[in-house]
C-alpha cells in the first residue's frame, strides 16, 4: 500500500471524527425537545409543508400510530414509485422513449427504494426515464432516509421521556430530516459533483464518434442530484448501471473520497446526536467508537486481501474489476464503507475483489448493517445491539439491566432480538430457498464457493437493506424480483417496528437515576462488549456458511489451487 | 427441621444424589422439559440423532461414532435435569421435615366465641365450649384454644392470654419466645409448640396457605414462578437457539450446492448426529441447563440466612434496590443508649465522679444503668462492688422523682451521703433543696450533650452536682463500613428514627448513612418511599409493627420480622425469621449474587461458541478439496489440532455436556461476590466468565480429544 493511500484513510477517519460532533450537534439541536433549532429559510419551508399538507406537527403519537404512519407513507411510496415506472412512457422527460417498466421489476424497484435498499435489478441508463429517476427514485431516496432518521428521533425520546405514551410526531420528525438535514447537504454535494464532472441535464443521450469511427451513445441525465442523495442517504441506487464506478457518477479521486465520506457522514453524526439527545454524549462517542473499530477491522482485512499476492493469477494487488483512478485502497475503502453502512453504491465490481474482501463485505452486511449502517437504521440497529449487550453483560453487575436510565425488561429483550435477528432469519431462509431451486441457481454465473458467495451476498444485501450487488448474479428474473422484494420488506420493517415498539415501551417507563451500581455504558469496557456482541450474536450464526464461501475461497487461493 | 439445620444438608449427600439421578430421568418427559426451550431443543436433537442412529444401523451396521455422539447428547439433557433436580432435592428434604411438623395436628376449636371469652373461662369448663377437630378442618376466622404442650394448629393472632412458644421448627432458634394478645407480639405460626400457659388464637389463614404451607411450597420450588429477568433471559436464549437452529438447518442446502457444483458429492459430514452436535454445541446449553438451578438455589441461600421470600421476584428486586430504609434502633445502633463519657464539674476528679456514678447505678438493672457500671470499670478500673457490701440503701427510679440512686451510710460515722443520678431538672431540684447550686459548667455540659443527640444524666452527691454522664446511642461496630460498601454498590441508606432532627443528624453522621427521617411517623415513612419510587428508585425496608405495614406493602422489598405483627408479616414480601434488622443488607447481597450468577453463566455460555466452531467446522468441511494424502483447505481452521473429524465433534459435545456438571456447584453457590462498584464487578466477571468462556473450552476440548485418542475411542 502506498503512503498516499494510507494518507487517504487517515484523512477519512480524521474528517469523520471532526464532522461527527458538528453535524451531530446540529441534529441533536434540531430534535431538541425544549428548544428546537430554527433556521430562517428552512423554518419557513418546514412550516409551508405543514400548512400545505394540513399537518399538526405537535400532535403526539404513540408508537402504534407512529408505526402506522410509517406504513402509510411507505405504502404510498411503493404505489407511487411503481406507477411512475410502469407509466413512464406516458410521462414527460423521457427523451430516450423507454417503455413502461415490467411489472415485477417495477415492484421490486419500488420496494427497493422505499426500504432504503436500492437493490437494482435494472440498468438505469437503459430502463428508466429521467422523470422516473427523479420523481420515483430520487424522492424515495429522501423519504426512506428521512423515515429512518425520524425513527432515531423517536427512539431517543423513548429514553429521554419518562412515563410518556407519546414518542413524537412522525410528520414533524421526517419533514425536519428532509428540510434541515438531507436537502441542504444534498444540494451542496450535488454542486461539488457537478464541478467534478457529473452531468446534471435533461438533454437526450449524447452521440459520439469514437477514434475507430464507430458511433457511441453516451448516457446523460440529471445524475449529480441523485448521486448526492444516494450517498448521503445511504441509498446507493446509482443513476447508471455501473454506479459509482461510472466516470459520470464518480469522476475523480476527490469525488470518490467525498462520496465515501458522504456515506458515513450522517450515520456517524446520528450516533453522536443520539447520545446527546438521551443525555450522554459520551455514550454517543462509545457507539461511534464501536462502529469505527469494527469498520477499521474490516477495512484492514480487506486491504490485506487487496494488496496481497494472488498465487493463482500470479500478481500482487490485482486491479481486475477496479477503476484505475481509484486504486486498490480507494476501492477497498469504498467497498468496506458501502457494505458497513447500508449504502450499496459501488465503485468497483465486488466479485472481482479478493476473497478476504468478499468475507468482509458479506460479514459487514450480515451484522445487520450497524457498522455506521444506513442513515438512521444503522444507529437504531446498533442501539438494539447495545440493549442486548446490556442485558447479557448487565446482569453481571448484580441488578436488572438498565440502559440509559431505563430498565430493560422482557418486552425490550424480545424487541431487540426480533430487530437484530429478524433479518438474519430472512437471510438464511431466502438464501437457502434460492440455492435449492433451479430458478435460484440458474441466475448464478459462478459455481462452488464463489457461486455460494454470489447468492449469500445477494440475500445479505437485500435482507439487510444494503442493496449493493456482488456482480455475476442475474437479478432481473421473476423469482429474484419477488423473493428479494420480500426480503427487503421483511428486513426493513421488522427492525423498524421492533425499534418503535421498544421506543414506546421505554418512553412509558420511569427514568432510573444512575448510581455507582449502574452498569456503565459510557466507557471502553462497554465499547468492547458491544463489539463482542455484534460479532458473536450478529455474525457468528453465519460462520458455518461463510466458512464454505469466502473463507474456503481464500484458503483455496492462497494454496494456489483456485476454484 | 430447622432452617439453621438446612446448612447441614450436604450438596453431595449420597441420598440426595440418588434421588436427583432418578429425577433426572423423570424430567426427560417432553411435557416437563418444554418449559425450558433450550434443553427441549437438545432433547429433540437427541431423539433425531437416535432415530438417525437406528436407521443407519439397519442399513450399514457401522455406528461407533454416531452411538457415542447420541449417548452424549442424551447425557447433556440428563445433566441439565440433574442440575435442576439436585437444587430442588435440597429443598425437598427441607420440606419433608417441615411437613412432619403439621401432619395430624389436633385443634381445640372454640364452639362459640364471644368478645368476653377468655382463657380462664375456657379453662374452667373445657368440655363445654371446645370441640376437637383435625387441624385441616380449620377455617379462617375460627378460634382455637391452645395449652401447654400443644402445637398451634394454624397461623393466627393471639386474642387472649400469654404463652411462651418454641418456634424452633421454623426459626431454628431454640430459645422460647413470648406471644401475647395485643401489641406487636401477637402473631403465632402454625406448627410451633406452646411451652407454657394457654392462649386463644384466631386463625388468620386458610388451610393450605399457612406460613408452613408456603414455606414448604417455596423450598420445594413448586410456586417458584419465573422472575422477570428470568423470563427476559429465557426469551433471549430461546431466540438465539432458534436462530442457531435455522443456521444449522439451512447449512445442508449451502453445503450440498458447493458439493454438487464442484463434483465432490458426499465429502461434507452432514449426518443427523453431526448436525445435531453442531446445533447443541452452538445453542446456549450451559446457561439453559443451569438457569432454574440458579433460581432455586437463590431461594435456598436466602433460606439459609433464615429469610423466607414469598416469591422469587422479591429476591430479584432485592438485587435492584437503590435505597434502604433502616430503623435506627437495633440496626444502626445497639438497642439502648449507653454511657459513653463522664464530664466532671469543676473541682471534682473525674475518677470520683465515675465512682459515685457507679455506686448510684449498682442496683439499676436497666441497660443504661449497667452501662454506667461498665464504663466506670473500663475507664478507671473501678470494680463493681457487691450491692450488699456497700451497706447502702437503694433508691429505685420513680416517675415522680425521675431519679435513682443510693443512700450510703458513711462507715466512719457522720451521717448518710445521698447519691443521685437523673435528668438535669430533677437533679437541679434535688441539689437546690439541699441549698446547693448546679454550676454553670455542668449546665453547659448538659446543653452540649443534648445538642449532640445524647442524653445527659447528672450525678449529684448531697448538695453538689458532681458532673454529667453522657448516655449515647452507640453505633454498631462495623456498620459504617457496611454502609460504605453499600454506597459503592450504588445503594443509599436512609435512617428512620423517632428522635428529633438534631439527634438524628448526629447519629446519621456518626453511622455514615446518607440520609435520615427524623421524628418518623408511619405516614412520613410511606411518603418517603413513594417519593423515592417516583424518582425511579427501588426501595427496601424492614419493619415489625402494625404501623409499618403500609410502608412494608409499598416498598419494593419489604422485609417483616418474624417477631412482628401478623399485619406486618402479611404486608412484606419477605420474612426474616431471626428478626434481625441488619439482615436487609444480606438480602440485597443475595439478590445481587443471584443476578450476577445468571449473567456470568450466560456470558460464559455464549462465549463458548467461538471455540466450538473451531472444533466442529473443520471436522465438517475438511473433506472439501481434500486429496487422498492432504486434507482440505478448511483443515486450517483446526487450530486445536484435534485428532480426527470424529474425535473433534465428539470432544466438543462431551465438553458441552461435562461443563454443565462442572458448573453445578457454582450455580448452587453463586459466583463469589464482594461489594464494589458496578464497573469493578463487571470488569472482574467479564475477565473470569467472558475471557474464561472464550479460552477454557479450547483447552477442555483439546484435553478431551487427547483422552479420546488415548482411549482409542476415536
């Protein structure tokens, strides 16, 4: 690894450590209960939205109402995204005259964007009209991220409120997330991307004549705006099929660096903001620290894999499948980040990565996307792990486990188990079905351990709402469109509902003042316990299948045998 | 059978073990085992494995390894049952002898009880108004007559008479106690025996719900419902087990795909016994097996401290307590005020004052009086003289004079010297009557002592006030350190006292309690408990009187003293048979220890999984890409260098079973516990049970593998 690559990583971690408390402070102030933040223009926009939609932002919601509202907005989102796709040939801004999207594909894509997964069974530049990209997909990029941020705000209230039935108002929480957080950041980032070379245009695809004299079509479109939110909202749905490996989506090493930073920006800040909202900024740092340690561990393994010697190919640090302008470190960093956070954008083809990187990327997703994770969803997933950690280890101090002043009872344990293990369950079931039936295996391009990787990567990706693709798997079949849509829905909403139910249960409890006898959750000890729980409870289930997938692949490679 | 004698029941008593082994088999009944989801899964696994064994035996006849594995799977279930059975067995032995004390009891029921029915009336014509019935026919509200030698047929309240009662059947304390009508000593317990006199008792509990009945049910574990934490833990363990079940159940699909697409069909070990072994090793069997034994033994530990909890929930709550309300008298201070110092008036030798004070107290049998004698002896080595030798005439304390003392005949002749001790006002009067005056220094000393919460006792000889004796509440030795420990554990102590705020503050400071309620009334106690609870804290208190009942009921952990009233005993959720107010601290410690044991073994159990993967996975998959001479690449995971796939799997299963047996003593005894801050306790337990849980199985499995190889079993 070259020194500038190392510098890139150090700079990345350093910037994140600076941005986290700044943006975290901003978010915490935004959702502050006593004196919420008001910014001049943004406040007017926010109030305007309430007026137009007839929303009373102060109306209290209990967890069930909150959850039903999430269902409502998600259901409407799926329906709208579905209709916009299937009817795009009748709608404006379709310069390439694409037909309406096929039924199953449109359904799969609608579910995919609403669940913040952005699994793409389609190829953007040959399927979607500009209007579809903007109105169906880009809108859901904002809404799905805002929904998860709202849930974090509700969860934080579960801890900060006492003997309360309400956990806030979903409309207010999500509107604030869009207006104050996602929109401003996206606008700024889109301008940077345009400056770096991403297109933002309604013009039809350009025609060019190559040096050989053949005609080439160069896809264009309003790309920069969508790329900005796909990174910031950890959505990951590329404008073009090649995603951030495409020169228009990710033109330069600088844009590459910023895109990776954008993935972690909000999830990291939310950890800090959550800690502050529940009255323990130190705990926010502990959550951030656990995420960072897990991320760096994965990154190290991935870098070892990418820079290692491949005896089968007889090369060092193979570049096959990677973009030269990003290099091995830029690719490994992007791959680790995009799978750790449930972004799903890619800047290289993951199947071309080393077996160790396969292991890291798959394991990152299997932990339930809590290593920074998706915007909002990563943090609430990590809080579920924290509750499980508190419960397992907390008994060891000799009292009923408490987390942030709230007693953890059977209901909370049940919810954290459902939230954490729900996606594992659906992953195992759907992957086992897919690998056992012809409709599943016929989509695979590889066999043996690598074929197994293709399939477990795909299902780890959809059931944990990551959305990145390994490559090699033909996902646009009826079988895959249906089963992955099911996995995405199940993975997203079991966790989300478990979190809301728990927020409701916690808000109703009293707050127990901390004492010397309280299980400490704001120090290094808890940080490592949390990591231990993520690894042992979250990932260990998958150790058997991983050992005949990426682990076997790696061992075969270093023995020089190949697959 | 006494509670104290329970100590003597040996864990490894052969009779107990024999009974427990028998019970282990009885508990194999799926309807019983169903309540423990983790072990239920193991049993189903063992059944499946047995089925696979039988099927394969019919087809191939080669079954050495499968038989071994299957046997050990059954052992795993049996060991878990054994852990529970042995914990219950200890209780059963206790229950059996308790039950003996109440079988076949005869009750003398009073036919028609009126408010004027008295012991003496019944004694006059016993034949007329008494019917002999079996104790089990008694109903609540019946009145029974009990005389010397009778065993009291049921729980009740003395409505007339006074008797000395032997309660050793329950408390293990052989010294008789007095039970009398009215006041705070009116409660009697069924199964206890009257040593002298007669009483009339109103039965206050239904048959089957008496104290002894409840005690029997408790020690037998029959009513031991799962506690909140236990339920939560069960949910966690069951869910983890379910996910592992799914992981193992889906594994063949993935494995078969790899086999098929690489043309290596049949190289992965996927027989039923192997898959079941993998599952059983991964699910948290250790804690699943020991969970109920831990709960039962918590109850037993409490019982060994002579405390009876009405539910497991109460013990658990004791571990969570944030605030202890403690009565000053008897808990923080020794029961009575004691002489702590002599302050002499100007011109009087301190030793002289001590000598006179001792003389004045020689015949005073009150604890205060005796403490003066003792203090004088301690400070100045003034030996307590025989009352008769002094030729003195003793003046006992009277409410009118508010003084006591002695009139000494001067042996040299010359009259009588009158020595008195008493309250400042009384002595003032006494001295003034004899034309003396109490000096300003003495008055100052009196005021100072009062301010500090002591009781000043002025000593005078004729017309001279000699000085003052300071009677103080004596804080119990070691209590300060205990409170410091409690503070370390995050528990605040609040002293309840009837004293005025000044006195209370002085004692509170000396004892090191965090707070106090002075001039306490039942209302102020109740209000304080509610206030603490509103702030999210859990409160424990101990009490005995009827006026304590509301507070005991309101407290999260209410410990009633056995000597207390029936009302107090009903209101609390624990009863301290020793009636020792300091017991509350031990109860809290037992509660904490119970939770810690549970948490430690859970952590241990989950941490164990890591090593088992490294034992079983290479065994399962080493056939992939293997050549005749070289095992497959996944053999690299065999970091323990276990001899063969079969011995690896068998070793893991055997370790998994044996660790249950090995940890039974720990789960019955509880993890060792020293009061300390949560941070330190956590660090220590993480180190022992977390890190230990990661490392120990690596060593254990390797050792078992070596034994298996040496024994030629693999």
